[in-house]
C-alpha cells in the first residue's frame, strides 16, 4: 500500500498548520513528503505525530528553503499534489518588509515552478484573509468573500502585504501556463487560526491567547476576528486537493467572527483567570510601541472583519467546529505548558 499510495508534498512541514495537514493526509492513507529547512527537525516532527510503523513508513522529508532553488525538484518529484503551507509568520513587524515579501513571493514561485516541471496535478496554497480584508468593503462593514482583494495601494502591514503579493504572483503564474502542461491551483484563505499545537510549543498564531493566560496585558483590545481552528484548516486543505470543483478558486476558512473581549470571556468561563476588560484604542497603540506583537494588531483596532465561508462549506463540504471549542482547546493546550 505504501508504494501505491498517492504522494503529497507538504511544504514547511513542521509549521503550526502544515503539521496538522501532514497528520490528516497520513490518516487518509496518502504518502507524504514534507519539506523542512533543516532535517534536524525530523525527529521532533515524527515524535509529535506519534505515528505507528505503517504510517511512519509513508512519511519522508527533504530539506528545502524558500529562498533557495536547491531541494525543490527533489521535494516534488513524483508527487500528484502539493500543499504549499510554508511562509514566514512574524511575532513582530520586521525591520524591513522584504524580510517577509521575498520568501513569501519567491518561495511560492519556486514551489510552483518545480511543481509544474514535475507534472504535479494540483497545488493548494495557504494564503490568508489578510489577502482579502484590506479593502473599501471592509471599511463599510460589508461581508467579504473570495472576490475581494486587499488593496496593495494601501499602507499594509508587512505580513498582510506578503500574503497578498504572494497569492497574486501565484495566480499570475498559473494564468501564464501553456495548455500542454496544465496544473491546477487552489488557494485557501484562513482567518485567525487557533487550536492546539502538535509540537506543544507556542506560536505566533496563538500568541494573543497566551498573553491573556499569562496576564501579560491588563485587558483586551477592541479587535474583531474571523476565527478558524487549525484542525479544520487541515481538513479543508486536504478536501481542496481532491474536490473536483475547487480548481481555480479561493476559499475563505472561518468558523465565526467575534470580538476579542468575547474570546476572553469564553476562556474565563472555562475557569481561567484572564483579563476581560476592553481597553481603549489609544492605550493599545501606546502598548504597541513597546510590545511588537501588540503592534501588529494596531491597524485593525475597532474595525469589523466579516467574511463569508459559504464557498468552502458548499464546494469542499467543510463544516468547521464551533469557535468556543477552538478557543477553549487553545487555552487548555497553552495552560498545560504553564504547569
């Protein structure tokens, strides 16, 4: 079965989302080849997955870096599908935006070029709602969908700009392919991703929950978030590999949207002593000057971020878990490391 199983390459396999994708693919019987910047990470990844011998035999790794050509032909050789999940996610705004833009855009194009040359059938790219929400419709409080794009003429945070630029480059690449070597592209655009880390480590995506549990902030910002569970993102990515009608489409992945104060209240209701008082925007802006993580959210203070998941639920048959479950599971996972 191992030799005949369909091979899927997952880039950045040790990442928060990617590792959940690897687990789902192995559960579904695929062979998986993960890319790592260093193969020194392989033992920790295998330990986190806790695989039996049969599943472990279907998992392999190749060293590849988003900023280098070496490794990518070997990474995708023989693969029918590619999940391109690797992309830098900063804990703070970078000193230079190119520190994010270059690996995001150039890495995406490296993966696409290698995939096309290797005869890969479909590539699924993990983008973000950051590539959607910075537009006039959001300013008017309207519901956003996959037809919307972040406006690159605006002054965007470096991460949001990197996701937008990389996704635009991917669609341009696919549009430029000749008809004799077709390759399908699907893009998923997750909202704010919460959920347990398989590596049992902190990560940027869960940082705002961690700060509440560690009481590193006196209260919560006036922040509106479309939330999605990392486990549901992985399920959607695997579904996007094989859904016949998914090719050429984007999929917003969000369970529910809620204000950050409501998120804190859910954690408090589960028995944790966390701050729930909503702080004024001016205070968050001051804190952001000294705390780089807080500084990342300053541009979104007080703004609604309402997105539609209709396309994902319809075409991918995707049914995300309730947001309360995601928030509580995230808090419990982080709290378990505090003991």
